[in-house]
């Protein structure tokens, strides 16, 4: 058989396949894109805590007298005004005796001064004796005034709030007998509150006094601005977290004990700002796609600001190449794409 006759059928058989290959369109995915931009982002340390009174402003109410609590007029958590009665206290009889003795000493000292003055007028007492008697009188008057201020002269003492605030704790009960200088209750100024926040030990080293914080009520409500007041150096044995203190606005309507999330700005960093929908994740971590000549290329990134519609990422992005926003879930590295026109 003529070899030429064999070549012609083979060529005719291959021609339709080659033509079909030329007519088959290449596979591509339609996507929408956005341009990445450099932006300043805050690195955040997050933690949860609760509103409590500022321990530096707590006021302890006590009496320098022994006695018995006969009536409690407030309860824990109650808001009180300055001068509002808190409790009624009955002083021990011994305190009354001390006051009566001070009064008796004052009466005798006054009589002694009058006698010394008369003798001095007759030149029967010296100037030194007169001065000593006057000094004794001044001491006796001061002692009586002190006992009156302490309440020794009264058997029934109504203790009033020295400041406006909130009753934080009550350490006594009605009928209880207490020693002198015993703390009866504690008041905290209503406007001086803070948030005690627990943070992970690994994050605590990144915190510094003065850093800004956003306070978000756990059960909804407006966000408040605060600042880091104190950083902790030890792990709380109960929570296994490090406690830090964050200030809060005086007018924030958050009662004591309210649960709050604190977002503390630990540092600022320059990162790429991209739409949230552009960032994907798999077993290797976060990534996105950039388009170069209608081909998608995977770029591994690290999230530094995962909140908001625009998120911050670190990675080898190219400023001139757009990132895929919609359609990225269908892509693989090196796949052809078609950019959807507006």
C-alpha cells in the first residue's frame, strides 16, 4: 500500500480533534476585586472583667469607741448622700466615764487657775506657776473637746455618711458588740469606679499603663472609652489570668458587678487593609488571592485586626495587584479568572 495513502487518513482523523481543542474555551472564574491599601491598625488585647469600686477611693467608717450596733439603716449596694444616717451605735458605759472624768479634770483645773491667779496678784505665786496652771487648763480643755469629738459624751451615736457614694460592704450586724476602731462599713464614691479585667498571661507583657481601651457591656449597650490604670505582675490563682485595672467614665450607666469586655490597644502597626470577604483560611492559616494578568495567585497572610468590614493583614501583597473579594472560594492557586465589570 502506498504510504501516502496512510498519512492522509491519519491527518484527517487528527484534524477534528485539534479543531475541537481550539474551540474549547479555557476554564475561568468570575470574580470581583478591590485594591489593597496600607493602613494603621491597632493590635488588641481582649479580656473580660467586671465593674467595681476604685479601691484607692474606698472610705472605711469606724468609731474610736467600743459599743454595740443597735440599728442598721442601709444595705449593701445602696446609694447614700453625704450626711445620710447609716447606723445607730450605743457606746459602752466606760466611754461615758472617760468623758465625765475629763469634765471633772477641766473643772478642777479651772479652779486651780483661779486660785493661782489670786496668789500671783498677792505676790505669793511665781510667773512660772501661773504659766504652768494655764498650760494645764489648755490641756484639760483639749481633752474634753477630743472626747466630745469621739462621741464619749453620748450614749447613743447616729453615724452619718461622710461622703456621697455606694455602700460597698457592711461588716457588722444589728446587736453586735464591737471594739474601738472597728471598721463598721465601707463607702465608695459613686463616680469613682473601674473595671478589673483578666487577660491571658502571654498578653500581659504587651500592656502598659495609659493604653487606650474600649469597654463593651457584655449584655449590650453603648461602648465606653477607658485607659489602662494598672498592669498585673501575677496570675490570679482562681482565674489563671493576669488582672489589670481599666478606668471608666464617671457617667457610664454601669452598676457595680456589670460584666464588661475590654479591648485594649497594645500597639499600632502598619498593615494591608482589605475587605473582610477577601480573607479565607484553611489548615495552613489565613490567605487571599491577588490577580496578575487574569491569573489568581494565593498569598498567605496574618490577621492583625480581624474586626470590622475592612480587616488588617500582614503578608507579601503587591500594592498594584487587586485582591479577590467575591468568588475566592472557587479559586485555586494559578487558576484563570475573569474580573466582573461594574
